[in-house]
């Protein structure tokens, strides 16, 4: 069987072998015999090579025959399956499957599907080649790190919620501390106002005591002068005592004022 793509001009033509006569060989000299032996050896090698070539072609032709036979059987089986599997349809539709034109369209579609499958296979191989590249490995590492981050995302969100809760509590505590400080400032201001009022009252008390002492001293002086005009020494002693008492009261008032000032500084 001749191959479809085989050129008949390039086919190896069988070589004609020259028959040798026994008498000629016996009458020939040694040099002629050697030349003939060499030529016969070459012819034998060429014959063996030709036999191997034709055997290879025969095996290849048999394989092609088997392949075509298998394709034919598959096509017949598909046609039979398509014909007999649609028993519930109309006879016209079943007969359409046996139409050569319809079957040619079916075969063309099948070849088109085969080409598409071949393209898909080539694309898959290209994808595998790209997957084995450096960029694809980097992409896989990036996707792996992304998946790890996505897995850790709920934990991060939980920590963020805890941090926001703690910040809220801290802000509430800060506001409470500010309110307490403000109350303390109000208390300190109130205490300072009260201390100032106490100081004013002590001053008024001092002036009142001083006026009372002066009145008492003047009354005693008048009484002493009326009773004993000659007791000047006693009067002087009493005046000294009154001055000492006044000085003592003044020192007491000054000490009280210093205490108030110190309290104000502490506050």
C-alpha cells in the first residue's frame, strides 16, 4: 500500500543483479575475482539495506492500515450507536444519520473538536511550562502569603476590637480623672475663698479686740485717775501689760495668716 504523502519519484527502484557464469569465474585471474567479490559484497549490502527499508515500509503500512481500520470501526460504531440509540425518534431523523452529506458534516465537526482538543492540550502544556517558571513560583509564594494573611485576618480583627475597647475605656477613665481634677480645683478654690473669709474675720476680730482693749484701758485709766492720782507707776505697769497682750494678739493673728497662706500653697 502506497502512503498518501509519498512521492513516487523518490521511491527506491529495485536494482538488477548481474548473473555470474561459473566458467567465467573459473577462468578469471585473482585480481578480477577480487573485484567481482567486492562488487558482489556491495550488491549484497545494498540488497540487505533495501530489504530492511521495504520491511520498515511494510510495517509502517500495516500500522496505517490498522489505524485506518480502527478509525473506520470507530466511525461505524458511532454511527450505529447514534442510529440505534434514538429508537423513539422519527424514521426520517434516523435515516438522516445515514445520509453521506450529513455524515460529512458530522465528521468535519468531529475533526474540528479534535483540533480544539489538540489546542487545549497544547495550551495545557504551555501552562505547565509557565507553572515551572520563576515568575509562577513567585506568584505561588505571593498567593500562599495572601492565604496566610487571610487566615490570620480574624485574629487581627479581634485584636483591633480589643484595642478599640481598651482605648474607649482609657478615654472614659481620662474623662473621669479630668472631672475629678476639676472637682478638686473647685474644692481648692472654695477652700481658698473660705480661708480668705477666715482671714478677714480674724482681722475684724483683731480690730474688734484692739478697740475693746483700748476702751477697757481707757476706762481703767480714767478710774485709776479718779481713785488715785498719784499711782502713776501702777498705771504704767498696766499699760505695759496691755501692750504685751496686744502684741501677743497681733503675733497670734500673724501666725494664723501664715498658716492660711501655707494651706493655700499646698492646695
